[in-house]
């Protein structure tokens, strides 16, 4: 066996032996699913016709060219680990038809193709039976057929059918030549010379008629060997059933894969249909009657050649089936898609484990502590415009967790969560709402079946590809929370929706190279952007979910537990790094903004009467560390006095001309407009004694303390009130 070795510079094209040691004898060549391989098939004998590649995928059959005795082509195995059979047919000069094949094992350098892939498929099939299988694939997996009580898959059925159809047809033809016949007695009438067995009664009639006896017909018993036996009727029944079943399955798959199905695959399927028709139209099977059912255990079906084969294949194709490791070839969906869905299911089970919810517990279902629509989930797998989510409720604390798959954030979304740029569709979205909090904490997870090439990293620990982490920065910068327009056409202040974004990738962590020392793990703590290596652990049966370690790296579960159960919303918000000049604060720390109201202000009279509806700042009035989004109250300074605060309903950034404010000014730059709501009086109008300044800000608690301090400093008789004395805490 010789393989073409291409140097890193792409110029080396010499054929040379790869390996060659005895340890490789009898072993199939191993390829990697991350590479493109070039195939060269040289024919050393004259051919009558152009050789052709036999593969169900049209793109594989069409990517080979024949020139000067050489059949060449290139195949990209990306995301297709499994067994690949390169089969090709040709006709020699003497007319001999030959079909040869080369079997190759395609493995993944990102995971253990045997153990990890089996565990990924097992978890997906446990939730969504037979979803992992695909009909038209580049490679296939080896499985063994076992009985199953679950719903039948058309793809599994067709894969098994293709394995047994040729021996099935061979058995049907064998039965035509070596059929089981049954002796059958009947009564007939014939002239004396044709009667072989006389009954006593007919002999007496013959003697009584004397000379005229030869002219009459006599009743006699005839023994015939008929092919219309119950076993042959059963064989005909299997032909009729399998013909209809195959026609329905093939028709459905042909519509689904019309553009990708190769001519050879179509010809083969049409040949199967033709063979069914030929057998059923043969004289033998036309002579066999209709199967009536109620076939008892038949020694012929169990033991006789041909019949026992028919019975075995019938049991395989008629009964419910599932697959285990073995030698039945079946295609599988691309591994990147399976890994993405597996990551979602792992997240789902981790949330159940953290919230101590057992999805199989009838009480959990009765109390609707887990709510999901599995049929819709299957739609979201196949349709990009369908999202899906599972809702979890913690039974004791009331914590609500929503886990979304393929949740879109668009520019034209009517939801308060939207993208300010292009459509953003992260793979997994985690929303956490704590009790007594109106804040929903949003975290994004993107499953990427990619790892950094070994040539670009000397670390024994797998690392994510850097552009995948960059995508998480893009998500966080593009997705916002808040209404985009108010009734007056202004812009409400918006806030970034996403607290953290993380990549899930198929990496392994070396004991010698600890995860906490890697940049993509440290960045989770520093900026809430990073990556988690995620691969399955060894499958264990009869282990409760709360005791089961689902993945090799436990850091994801630790951080999810902290996010969902331990850290308060305010702690998680403080851990998020805000925009320069802003800071995040809790609702109880809502700010009071202090502003000077000049006498030439168009709304001056309204402020005097405590019925103002708007206040606007100067272009440079805001101070560096002020979080504009946390301003909930406004304290006006009118003629050096204060007596209360306004509630702030919204804050808009605009120019005065945009608000149609007629005021002469030399600077109409962008400033903040505070939309004012209810006025809340503190009490008497008092002089602030030059202790408050334009642009100051403080918490509402500090504002009340400041008012108390100024009130106590005033001498008796110097109080002035426009409103009468009111309690200091009124309305606040």
C-alpha cells in the first residue's frame, strides 16, 4: 500500500511507503476528518469504458476524473469520521466486469472517535430517538441490529434493507427452484382407463353396468403436490409487504436528497424495485394464494434452506429495531451538528442536576417544574428560523432558568432583547431570574467543534480557535436590552443584555497543564468571556443524575452552580465590566441627579410650581463616573433652594433643536434630557447653603440625609415653605 505524502510546502508529490512495519499488516489505513485527501487509482490493463466511482453521494461520484489510465479525485472528510469505502467499477478489454473497493477508517483528532462519539450518540438518542442517523453520508458507522420497542426509523430500516436485500432475493429465487410442496387429496371423475385407484363403491357400479361400463365416468381420489402451501403464501406476503415498504421509504428519501443522490445509487434502488416486480409477476408466485395469517411455528420456516433465510430477514425488517456496535453500515449526521446538540443536552442535564430536578419524576412533571416541547425541538434542529427553550423552576427557592437553543436576536425584533446590528443567533442562551428581582441574567454559550491545530500550539492541553472567542465579544457588543423609541421619538438608554459569553469546544485538559493557567479559563473570571473544554465521560448505567459526572471538565458545572444558586444578581452585574464612564448599581442604590434650574429656562415656572415634565443638562454637566442608566430621581436647585425630588421616567440623548426648545444658545451639542414624572416633596423649601452643585449625584438615601442635615442647621423662624410641612420620607 502506498500513500501520497505531500510536504508542508505543497510541492512534494512523490509516491513513498508510509510506515510499512509488520504492526500495520492487516490494518486499514487511517485518515483524519480535518484533512483533504487526494486519491490516485492507476489501471495497468486496457479498459473498454471509463471506470466509475460507486458511492451514493453524487458529489463523490462526480469529483473523480479519468485520464491516461489514471482515476484521480480529492475528498474532504471534514466533520465525517467513520468508515469510508472507495468502491469503483471498470470493464476489462476482454469484457470482464470488475468491482474493487478500498476501506479506510476516518478518525477525529479532536475526540476519541470510538468512545466519545458513542457517548455523544447515546445521549442524543436517549432524548431524540434515531436523530443522529442520516441516509446520504460520506462515511458510515458499524452497528449491530437488536430488537427495540421504540419507534422505527426509516433511515435505519433502509440501511438494514440494503444489507439483506441481495441474500433475500437470492432466497426467493432458491425457493422457486427448490420449493416446499404439499400432498393434497381431491376427488375427480374419469373414464375407467384413467382411474388408478378404485373405491369399493365405484368398483361395484362398474360391475353392475356390464358391457356399457366403459361409457361412464367414475369418481376417484387424486393426490397432487401443490406449491400453494402456507409457507409459500408467507414468502409471497413478505415480497408484497417489503415492496410497498421499500417504495414508500425510497420515495421519501429520494425527495429529500434529490440533488445529492448519485446516478449509481438511483440505478441500484430502481433495480430493487424491478426485482420485486419480476418476482411477484413470475408464474411461481402468481400460482401462490393470499396469505391468511395465523402461521403456527413451522418446521419448514425454521429449518429448510431458503425459507429460514426469508424468515430471519423478515424478522429483522418487520419488527422494531435499534442499533448497537456491530457490522451493519449506517450513515450519521455530521459530527459538528451532533456535538452542538450534545452540548445543549449536557447544559440541560447540568441545570437539572444543579436544581435537583429529575426529568423522569412524575411529581416534577405534574408541578411543571420542567416545561418543554420536544417536537418543536426537533423542528429547531432542521429549521434555522425555529428556536426552542426549556423552562426550569427550582421547587424551594423559586429560581427560574430558561435554556434556549438557537435563540435569534434581530434588528427588527419586537422583543426588548434585540440586536443593534445584524442577526445574532448563539447556539445556547441561559436566562436566570432570581426571586424578588426583575433582572434577568443572560449568558451565552456557543458549541464549536474546533480546536487549535497542534502545529500552532505547544501546549498538551487543547485550546479553542481564537476567532470563536472573538465571536463571543461580538455577541456581547451587539445584543442589547431596552425599548428603542419612546412616544416622542427619542431614544431610551439601552443596556447590554449579555453578561458573559463562553465557547464549548471538544478539548482535553492535561494534568501537567492545569486549566486555570490557560488564558481562555482565566478570562472567564476577568472579563466573563472564555471557553470550557467539553467532552463526555465514560457512560455508566444505573447512576442517578445527582451523582453522575456528565463531562470530563467539572469547571462548567461549578460556574453554572455559582451563577444559578449562589451569586445574587447584583454580584453578577458588578462582575461585568461596564462602559468607560459608567458603573452598574443595584436598584436600592438608584441615583439622584442634582441640576441647577436657571431663570431663563423655558420650564422655570413649571419648576417653581413643582409640575415640570422635562429637564435638560448642559453639554458638559455630567461627571466621569456617573452611571446615567442609574438615575431614577432629579433634585432641582431653584434660587439656591431645595424641597424635593422628581421621579425620572426616561433619559434621552439629543440636541435642544431636536426637542423643539426655543432658547438662544451658542452650543447646541448633545445633552441628556430627563423625562420627569411625579414630584416627591421632602418638606419645606430650604437653602442648600452652597453645599450642592450642578451635576452632583448621590443615592436617594444620601439625598434624604443631606436634606435632614440642612434642615437642622437652619435657625428657628427662617423656614420657608411653598407646600407646607410634609414628612421627609413621603413617597420615597
